[in-house]
C-alpha cells in the first residue's frame, strides 16, 4: 500500500499546477478566510499556538474537489490575520493510514507540538478500522511521523471501525485522548484513552451522558472548560431536524455540564446547536498564549456538492472565534485581531420608514458590517445582502414570529436545496439588536447580539453581479451601521 500511494503521488504531481491555475481564476475564492488553493478542504486539524505562532492544519485532498485520500495541509500566522501556506504536513503513505490521515488535535509538549490524527484503514470487504497516530512538529517547522506509529492500533471491543478524531489534553500529569465513536448497535458515543507520556495509550472507557441515543456516529469531539464548567463539542450524524434545529445533513452541538474524569460521567445541563447557518461542521478549539479559547470550523458539509467544485477547489474555514459562556449559552466572537483587516470605513445612520434604504452600490464582497438596529416598530426588518437587480440573501428579524432568519432562496445559484433554503433561530425582540457580518466573496458569517446566535453560510453570487447591501423595514426602525472594506489575509 505504501509504495502504491507514493507511486500515484509521483505520477500525478504534474497535475497540481494546472488545478491551481484553474482555481485561482475563480472570483468565489475568499481573500481573508483560510481556504485551499485547489482541491478539497474539510475539518480544521491540529490547532495550536506553538513557538510564537498560530498553526492551523486542515483535511485536504489535492487532486480535485472530492473527498479522496486525506492529507494534512498546513498554514501558520503570527496574528490570526495574515496566513502563510506551508508544505503539506502529513501525507498518508503508510500501511496504518492506508485510506487517509484523518482529523485530530494538537498539544505542545517540551520543545515540540504533537499532532494526533486517525489513520483511516479500509478493507476489500468494505469494512474499516482506525489507528490513532502521532506526528511531531518541531521549531524549524518540520513535521515527522512518530516512528512507533500507530500509537493505538485498532478500535476497542464494542465499537465499529468508526473511531476517530483524537483530541488530547493534559490534566494532573496524565494525558487524555477523546475520540468520536460508533457503538456496535450503531449509536454515537465518545470514548477516552489515557497515557503518562502522550505516546503509549490505554483504553479508559466511554463518556457516560444522558445522550444515549443521539445519532449514529459522533465525529470531531472536543472538550474544554469555561468559567469552571465542562463543555463538550461534537458533530453527531443522524439527528432529525426539529423546529429551528438540525437542518443540515449533519450538525454540531455543544453540551455544558460537569464532567468527572475518574468515572467519565458527564452530567449534561444544557445543549444546543452551535451555529445556525447552512454550512458549518467539525469545529475544533484550542487555548492560545493569552488563555483564550479559540475555535475554527469547516464552512462546509460532507456529502454535498458545491458550486465552486467546477473550479477545482472546495470549502474554507471560519474566522477564528473566541468562545465565552453567558450562563449556559456559548458566545462566539470573531477575535479582536481581525480589526487589522479593516481599511476603508463608512458610517450610515438614520431611520428606515416602510421601505428599503439603499446604502452601498458595489462592495466587491469583501467587507464587514458592525451595526445596531433600535427604536424597533416593525413587523420585519433586516438586511439584503449580495443584493443586485436579480438576486439577494436576506437576514430578517421577525417580531411577530419572534425569530431571525437567513434566507438564500433569492440567489440564482442554488445548491443543497433538499436541506431547505432558510435557516432560523428563536429571537426575542428587545430594545436593540447588534449585528456583525463578515462577507468574503462566497462566505458569510453573521454574529447576532454579541455572538449569541451565529449563522455561517456559503452564498454564491452570480459572477457578473455588482452586489450591494440594502436595509429594509416593514414598519420603522433606526439604524447605525459601520461598513469596513476588508483586505487580503491569505494568498
Ligand atoms: C468530519 C470527518 C472526520 C474525519 C474527516 C475525514 O468531517 O468525517 O470524522 O476524520 O472528516 O476527512
């Protein structure tokens, strides 16, 4: 297997420049979100602040916009704003990772960052297994696989071959590895290994929660503390949609409660979908040098084709978000550093009466809006984005239905419509509403009321469109809006 994949890589290396050229011409490519120059990106991996720099790895298949043999691609940044592309970190060339180097996290240990990943293995009869592996990133930027890989071979009794996405942390001199898993009865679970040195691991058991029958597989688990509370984040597959929740093919939740590491009992007080948008999956968090809990996520969904596929690239990562808790509500804020992206600024304020106000003609679709609506006396009000004569995306606050909606039905280019064209969340009308929006070519991130509700989505405007921004109110509402053009953060 090892030599086979090496041979394929060599034979195909000539194709990459051509793919890159094709993708580069695409005006949907973002300018300040992390994205692949070509090929398909999915989960963020190995997030770590190491040796004075932020490292982000991500799942990547180079040879086209498909979920092929996964590598770990690598970018780094001094400031979470300006990103530099580095050589591929992990290429799946070994027997223990014969069908891809899958997702995982990172820790810093002594003078290295340890990258944990799953060696995905498939057999001819269609069955699969998983090995948990380690690679070392040194201060010179070199990544080397652990000579004794896999650190964990195979899966524990009682689980199918779907055991993956190691997230490692240290507590009281012991290292713990959390993995997403599928029980033999085809329900999702989290399992834990422990280790004295982060290299030799022993199976400890399953995390016990009240969520016993919650989907058929839990991917990309994460665990951390905020305000003394324990939080798990994971991506369950197979959850039915209900009300405002779980409308994407797969969804992501966070659960807040208290976790007993000895007995692996997690008492869940509260859980909720993290992001209410169309395109959000497999997030990962890490703690940085300032003690902030930061999160990146994949802006995409598995098993869905995207309009950019025809240009030979797919997907992007969210902006880095700083997490906090307000009671049991998770608050997500774009990190402060992102203000460094701002260039031209403009302020618009006034009162909307019954009809649409037009505030900007051609935005070039790389901008931020930071605004407040107040003196609300309207049944509906909001913004029309990517707005042209022919199309628009609506962010609507509905005071009668007490909900906020992101609606991409009005765009000409549609995809994944079988999962609906509107996403929503409960919203209680209050005196004022704060809205912060980041638009980056074909990406939108909407943060409402300081990040209490977040929508992340891809929107593909027609190529020739001169998109603008409009405000609307059915009734009257006052607004105060800062507009910032945003500059490039990644080549
Ligand atoms: C989530 C996921 C992970 C897996 C990776 C493979 O999107 O399915 O569970 O490690 O993607 O690319």
